[in-house]
């Protein structure tokens, strides 16, 4: 379900919408051009000297977690790169966001699923009668095993949503009950479908935008008319995956009083970016806790001391991607200065990094 992903920045106040679109295709290329692949693998593909990053990334992995992981690993990584004559290369905020998208994409499909159960569900829910690879009773119905249908969660959600009206008519003719799906049902079916010989080459792809047009679409499509107050979606989508949302939308359709609005994949992407992505990937942290992290890690020794040569941190908005970019571009010099001052290299967990980002963004 993956190739482009929005990297989200949270301010000190908490949640912000997606700030930039990130492309995991570009991230995959960066993984090679920056020579990461010489040491690290992704799901068994690549180097074996360093840990396989696909095995360490889960679907709750955030930009702050990536920043903390890279920060902790940096001194050993730079030493290994020097030994092999590898130049670090450049990594700006956008490139760091693209790398996050790539790492995240490596595990998006890894939510536990049961292919055998998925096959049983695909048959028992009558999906295979129209959308199966072998059995294909309705030529107008798209085969679900087409790569674009099972490799892109936004496109899949849009297709399921737009297909609802035709499905209701078809099920009514066959005197069949609407097949409700849990998120686990959909996950199991996707695991089954993605492991079919015909679909194993399907590239996982996610496309998220900055979400700038999502609010207007949510209004113009009539969604905001019902989803307000107690039925508002903002808080209810926190922690949900796109598979969760696709299943919920599917189950919701028959209960709608009027015909649901059609949504292109691009429109679905904008709405999902607006409503969901910020909550799923937020880096929300605590300012007070971040101030304590800033002091405990002795950041002020350089960044509040003009004589150190380190830049002041005011006037810039920080995110997980920013922290990775800064580390990559300035980290080796930072390490040398810290050694000269006998300051230990700071290590962070995800919460500490999130809190530090919140503190750095305070009053901006």
C-alpha cells in the first residue's frame, strides 16, 4: 500500500496537518545513492553488515522515531562509512521525508494477517464470484488481483467506496446480505491476494499529499454535513490504519440515507491526508518535558553558546525529517566538537525526540 507518504510535523501545541508530500520511490533511490544499501537491507534485500531496517520498522513508526534511531546510530554509522570510503552526501528535509516514506513503506503490509483465512473470506463474502482471478462471472467487475487494486491503499479505498452502489444492486438481485468487513477481514484478504502468484510482483505504494485541498473536498462532497459534532471524524481516526478506514467506509455505505458521492483516487488522497495522516504520523510532544531533554542532553552547551560555532536554534520549525536532515549534514562536525568538550553523544528514545521537537518549536 505504499509509495508516497506525507511526513507530518507537529508543533508545540500538538497536531498539524501534513506539511509536505514525500515519495518513497525517491526514498528508495536515496537509499541506494547514499550507499545505505551497502550495509543495511530492507526486508532481506541489501547489505547484511548492519541491521535490516525493514525488520525494525513497524506501522506505528513515526518521523520522531526515525530521527531518534538515526541519532543513536550515527557515530557507529559514520565510522563504518569512513572505513569503507563512503561519502555521506546531502540530505535535506525533503530527502529525509522521502527516506522515512521508504522505510515506512517496507512494513505497511506487515500487520499480522492470515492468508488462509483471507482466502476463505474472499470466497464466503462472494468477492471471488466477480473479482476472482479464475472465476470471473461479471466481465465489468475489475479483478481484485490487478496490481494497482491491491498495492495502493488510497486507490483501494476509493475503488471500494465508488463500487458500493453497484455492489448494493448486485447483492439485491442475488438476494444476498451486504458483506460487512472488519479491518482484520480486509487485512487477511489482502495478505491472501498479495501472495497469489499473479500479484507477488505488485509494488506497495502509498500516496499522500499535503492535504491542502482536503477540507474543501470534505465540504463539497457533503461529508461535513453529517460528520460533525459527535459524528466528527477528527478524533475518531487517531491510530487507525488505511485498512481500518477502508473497512469502516465499506460498512458505512449501506447505512447512508443518500447515494454516496463518487471520489477519485486523488480526491480520496486529499481527504485522507486532511483527516487522517496528521493523526497517524503526528510527532506531538510535551514542551516542558522537551525543555528537560534539551538540558539533560547538554544541547545548550553549543546551541546557546555563540563561541561554539553551533547555530542558534530559534527561527526554524523542526520536525522528525528536519532532525534527520540536520543530523546527516552537521552531525560529524557536531560529534567532533562534543568530543573536544568531553560531552557524550546524546541518545534519544522516540518520546524524548518528540518532546524535544515540541520544545524547539515552542512559541513559533
